[in-house]
């Protein structure tokens, strides 16, 4: 692998500010970002990427290529939690295995956005409709994870409270999913005119806000590193190796349906990433038996940094090999 790919990814403002945030925790600086601000920044990023994706979807139209990509996204979102569950069952009980499997079956929007910025830095084209794939992959893993809990726990016939209505509500109407899908639809409805009106807000500010958000993510990830003591070497290894496996399956799928290279990278990043917002919130509500420190710390303190620092250029290298 060409080390310059990793270096070009690291030497960008968003990644360097991510390191700055981690460093602040390691050296015990009092740097902190007030809690409401990161929430606002994450909502902005979801709004901007969703809106742009809707506009691009109008430009491309619903073609066979788009439909195949959406189908592949849904297939991966439903498949990844199943095989990761059985890997995790080698060491964990069904509750924790299902919660972590759902976390890795879903996606990280910020990892996707970071990969998009990486492609822009390299002047590699990609289609905006990949945001629709992002939206489709957010929720199915929650449902699959809960099905696995019901199938593989001994108390599934007991009086344990379980509401599918609440599960579906959490899967499809939690704030991040709702805003992303809503912004996508508004982008579709307003098209190019809407993009021109909002471009100073959705385009010119985007890179700076992403950089500031990753500063906060560095602070949060470094704080979560302490939780890794509870996970043990098995889960730490899992949090690095499973993204590579998922990305490899994603790349083979992308090659099979002949995705362009830029789209293939974004698709592989979606397959490799893990949710640290939507799925943990759902799992806390519906699978209280699972330990949140396991599925949050592995996703946020290991997989997220691995993907944005090493994973993205590694997957691009794999694309260069497969597409050459």
C-alpha cells in the first residue's frame, strides 16, 4: 500500500484537529466544547449531506445503477449484523453480541462525510445519491439486532417487555435518521434551485464545521479509551478486523455491480463503519441487558479513529487493486 495515501489523509485539517482533540485529553488540557454545540454541529452535517444527496439524486435520476446500489446497501445492512453476531457469540452473551452486531451493521455518517472530503481532496468524483444509501443503512441493523435477541435468548417467551412499535419508532424516527431522510427529500423536491439558494450555508461552511466537529470527536474518543479496559483484547481486535472484513465484502459487492471508484469507496466505508449515535440510543432502550460501554467504546474509541485515519486510504488502495 502506498504510504502517501495515509499521509495525504492524515495531513488534512479535519484529521489533524481530531488528533488535537485526543491530545488535549491525553495531556489533561481543560479544552472542552459545551455539550449543545456538538449536537448542533452533527445536525448541521446531517442536514447538509442529506440535502446535497437529494439534489444529486434529482440530477442522476432513478437509474438501474442507483437501484442496484440501494439494493446492495440494504443487503449489507441486514447481513453484517447476522455474521458479526455469530463471531461475537464466541466470547459474549446474546444480549451484548446482538447490541454490538447491530452497532456494526449500521453506519457512521461522520465517517462517510470524512471519506467524501478525502475524495474531494484527491479530485475523485463520486455520486451524491450515495447519501440515499447512507440513509437506507442507518436503521435495518437495529431491527436485525433485536430479532437476534429474540431468537437467541432463553427468556424470549417470558414476560420481558418488548414493543415492536417502540423499536420501529426508534429505528426510523430517531432524530439523526429523521433529519437525514427529511433533508434528502427536501433536496429532491427543491433540486438545483434549492441548492443555489442554500449553497453558502450547505457548501461554503461545510468543511470548516466538519473540522470543528472532528475536534470534538477527538475529545470524546480519547475519553472513551478508558472504557476499552472493560472490553478485553477480543473486542479490541474485533473493532479493527471486522471493519476490514466488512469493507472487503463491500468492495467485492461494489465491483460486482460495477460501481465507479468514488462510489465504491463510500460504499465500503458505509459497510466498515459503526454507529455510535443512533444504534446505541436504540439498544439502551430496547436491550437494557447489554453493556453500553462495550458497544459504544469499540465503535467510538477504536473503529471510528481506525477508519478515518487508516481505513479510508486502505479501502481506496483495495479499490485501485480491484479496479485496475
